[in-house]
C-alpha cells in the first residue's frame, strides 16, 4: 500500500528566504519535528535519523532534482522507502508558497497507522507551521 501527502503553507517571506531556510540541511531539525539529525554524506546524499511516534527510523536519501529557488526533489536509497518534492512559489515580492509532496510505503504497524489516521498529514502541517514561523522571523530580521 502506497500513501501520499500534499501540504502547502503561505509564508510572509520572499521565495529567496524560504529557499535559503529549506536548502540548509543544518536547519531541518529545527522545523521538522520528527527529525533528530541530518548529516550530509556528499553533495547529493544525506543520512537522516527520525524520531517518530512509537519508532525511531534511519534512512539515506539522495537529491534527485535541485532547481534553486524552485524545487528540491529526493528519494531514499536505504531504509524508509519514500520520495518527495518541495516547491517554492512566488506569490508577491514579500510572500511565497511552499508545497510539500511525499510518496511513501508504510511498512511497520506504526507507519500504517499514521497513514490511516492522517497522523502523517498532521505532522507535516505542524512542521510547515514551524517552517513558516522561522522563515517569517528570518524575513523580519532581514528588514531591520
């Protein structure tokens, strides 16, 4: 059984600010609540450690597409099976939309339960809210 989620958030920050925050792997654990850490292996590969409700997971992912200030796509090469893309859309000079799409195959009981109860969507919405808060804070500091 394959599952997917699509979530968006509008951010009161220019695309450049949203892009800068999301493209910096050191920032990911600050707004992705289930991410313990991300370690860059090389220019395209990362090792992830996740702390999910009821389970810890590790996986390796590689960037499959990188278009600055437009999109970052990835797929896993080891561990949890998923692929995703985050896209950045200019709404105005000061506002952007960030869209997250993830396709995954839940394997464990906890993963299947998360997919069935929309817990994964709830976590994604929370994380996008944290991202929005950080991006807007960064944009506010840039104006000062």
